[in-house]
C-alpha cells in the first residue's frame, strides 16, 4: 500500500495590482523628505589654482568658510566677524565630531585673515581643514 501526497493544484502568486501605488507613495515620500541644501555665497572670491586636487566624498561632514576679496568671512549662510568663528565651529563639532572645515579663500586675500581663522578653529578644536582650489589648466 503506497501513500501519495496530494498537492494543491493552484499556484500562489504575489498580487502586483497595488505595485504602482506603492512605488508612487515611496517616490513621493523621498521627494518630500529629501532636502537639497544650497548655500547663497555672499562674498566674491576666485579660487586659487592647484596642480593636483582631491575630492571630498562625504559632503555631509563639510562646513564651508569663505573669505572674500574684501576679507569678509562667511560661515555657511551668514557673514560673521572673526570672533564668532570659534563658537560656531565648536557648536558644529558638538553636532558632528568629524566635521571638515573647507576653506574657500580668494586667491588675492590676505593670508593674515586665514591664519586668524585657523587660530580660532584650533581653539574650537576643529582641526580637520581642507583648502578648496580649482584644477589648473596648464
């Protein structure tokens, strides 16, 4: 006497009728929650040229400092006096311990201003510094 297993004659399929609705909801969710941050540059600057440059991969860790032709200092979105850089960057270091400060300095700026900013960054313990440049065409 042999026993035979009975198998179901219908196949179980995954319903795909609601797939477009789910895709649309996910697309809408990511469009609403994604923020595209653009900084309005308030100072005029021309980057110096370099023979070799390296691109920063993780832009979320970068905080920008611009030094313009007229030696005005901009940190992220606002023009700030030199004395406020320490407190701003200290707060950034508390929020993001691996923050990278990227200098975008005009090629004809006074290096004394850059040195003063570096001293303020040292006091705020923001020691990861990057100097932005553009690739020379040679």
